[in-house]
């Protein structure tokens, strides 16, 4: 059977021990590993490793003993409860060995859970999708749904966050990998330990990982808020992380276009920022609304002209020192923002 994304999520949440096997595959090893971990937790319950109800078999070892998988599937231990055999990092080379184990599977045997990287619809995928007693599900690079985020928060023991904090978490889940997001939720649970009040955007910001995007946001806010002295240090950090002047120019142009649209919005800057496309993350909306009000339409139009000029020079064939050009442009914008009138 071939599971859709929704069917796979439902099966992982409530595994059916009567099914002989499941193949989890995808291009992101971390996403596959997290889904595998969730599946085994829900299938086997606590203490599976200690009670020897979970057997791990690296796929590379199957050729050393081709009967090892079938033997592990049929083996019974001292402890009652569901059992599973995990075959990790499988490829199509192991398809015949897994096929034999699936064909020999009987009710009461351990479930065969196989993880793999990106697979074409042949070999292992064809085997599991075509088997009557097994299934395959792809793990794609989609951001977690609101339901998945809420489930993760409940499992971490967190009270339902404020609406604004949930918006921050949703934005964060789209910008970092799943492992980092899970660690952030765990850190948030520790941060709120003993505090039963709902998490706020400030709480999330206190535990969120720093990133190049966060550094770029700091640079753009420093420019828009005329904090000239903060521009060069952040710019040096971005340069050390490999951020290009063109990327900074693109980010700055996007930021100031959002400010210009907000300043021109008939409903006011706050409403304009809320309607911005692409959407502005929750924690930045009030801040950017204040920036738009401070700048005004005329100065924002002048700022966009400076940015377009810089972008053209960066993309031209001239030998201009690119990061120095970007630095001068941002400092010029900061002075423009601080000027009266």
C-alpha cells in the first residue's frame, strides 16, 4: 500500500501492529529519523529497548547474514508486548532480503520498519507499495502543520501558547530544520518550567536558535531605526558566515518595500504590515509598523532608490568592493532615516 501524507501521519500516530511492515523514505535524514522515532514510540511504548522488544539491524549487515532479518522478526523475548525490527539506511540492494521476510511474516511477528533515503518508485518502494500486508510512506520537506506543532507542545508538557506565540512558532518551524525545532520546543518547556502561564513571543525568542536570517533581520532593523553604530558589527558577522552583498541588498529591498507599502496603506502602518506579502513574522510587525510611521512615504521612496542603485552596481561588471558598497549604502539609509522632515 502507498500511504498519502495524511494516511502516514494517522498510521504513525496510531500504528496497526497487524501490519507486517512499513517503509519510511525521504531526502532529509533528520525528518525520516523523527518520524521513525515517533512511530516506534507509539507502536512499542516505553521500555522497548530495555525489554528487547526492538531489534536494530543496519541494512549494510543484512548481506553478512541473509537470515538475520527473518530470524529477528520471528524471535520472541521474555517480555510481553508488541515488537519491531528496525532496518536503517536501506537501499534497493536489500529489497530481495526484505521481500523474503515480508512473505514469511505471520500474525504475532515483529513489525518490519525500514528507513531509507530518497527512493525512485522501484525496488523497496515497489515492494512495500505492492505488498498486501505492508505500506510505504514518503517524508517530504514540508513544514509541520499546526496540529503537529500543537502535538509537540503537548508532549513537551507546555500549556497552549498565546495566539501571537503560536504564530512565532509556526514561522520558526518553516525556517529551521525539524530537529532544531524540536530542540527549541524542549528548551521552551524547560524555560517555562514551573510557570503555567501561556508562552509569549518573548519566551519563544529567548530560546530560539540564532541564524543567518536573524542576523540579517538585526542588520535591517538597525538600518531602519538609524542605529548607525550597530550596522558594521552585524555586517562583519554576516560576511564571516558567507552572506553575499547581493543577498543583503535583496533582503534590505524587501524590508523597505514592506515599510513603504505599510506607510501608504489607507488603514495605517499597522494594518499595512499585517497585510504585507510575503507575511511579516509576528514579533516584527509592531516594530516594522513603527519604522514605517517614522520614515514616511517620501523618505522610504528615496531609500528604495538608493537600494536599487546599489543592487545594479553589485550586479554590474565593475570591480567595486561589494561589501564596502553595501556598508556605505546602509549607513546612508540610516542617516536618511534619522534626518528630520
